[in-house]
């Protein structure tokens, strides 16, 4: 079955850029979506189809995908960006939605 | 404005069947490319996809849960219902329903409902 691998946690200094990775076999061949989840809240879509931003999501959020790694980048990190981030794809082989294990982002 | 709301029991006994209802507004599940999915999250853990139903009434299930799941829609009521049989304490989680499109990206989520499995 298809798997997505994310680092369990990472930290970024206030105002710097955070890059959260999502690894999967030839992930560049799939549409990757990213969700932000703050404690006690439902997930919120922040990037879809690798690098598109929904309305209302700041330009500081961007995405990319190449080879076996997709990346969510958050520039000029703010305290309000502290959250769990999940990547997600659709696996057309098993006809399943796949989520990564999530990355807890801490802003120092 | 798209809204989704999950409803169902907060507490379920082991071996019982769980029935959850997702009531939505602001879109029609009969619209081309539209889907509704159930996703769960055990306390402190990652998101886990459970099931999905699309505008053509095609149904997809998490392989590891498939034998226990049924998903169906009532288009006239704007509802999607999930049943999960033989509940176990490991099924304790917040259950979310979410709207998706033909790219299986979920742009709107309900607030979630916590289901605890315990005797």
C-alpha cells in the first residue's frame, strides 16, 4: 500500500522559513494536498494540487513537489503558524485516500 | 457557504454498531465531481481516512476497515451516513466528515464528533 512519510516534529525561528517534507514513492506523479490543524480544531486546507492556495490562505504558504518528496513551505513564520500539518494524496491503485503521519511545527 | 456537521453517539459499547450522520449545506452531492468523506483521528494521533462516497454513488473504503463499513447518501436530505460494525476501544476517535472534489482534496470539514468506545 502507498505510504506518506513526514517528520514527527520540527521547529522554526520566528520570521524564518519552515519547510515540511512529505515523502512517497514518485509523489511528484500525484496531486499533493496539505492541511493545517490547530489544537481542538478541524483541519484546514492550506495547499492543494501541490502548489495552489485556497482563498484566504496567506501567500506565505507555498508548496512544491519533485521526485519522491513534496514540500510545504511557510515563509516569515508566525506564532500563529504553530500547528500540526498533514499531507494527503489519492492513491489510484488502491482507490484510497492516504494521509501522512503529520508534522508538529513549533515556532521559536 | 459550505457547512458540514457530524452527529451520532458520543459513547458506544464494544461490539456495537456505530452510526454517524453528516448533514451538509451549501453544495449538492449530485454535482459532478463532488464527494463526501469520513476521516477519523484518535486522540493525539494522525488523521486516518475511513470512507468516501461520490456524486455517482461510487463508494470507497479504507482497506483495513472495509469489512466493517457501509457508507450511503440521502441526496434529498443532504446527508451522508456511515455505519461501522463491531466497535472496539481502538476505534475511539474524533470522526470528521469533509467535502471533496474530483481531485480528492477536502476543502471543507465539519467540526468533528468524538466517539468513545467503552463499556
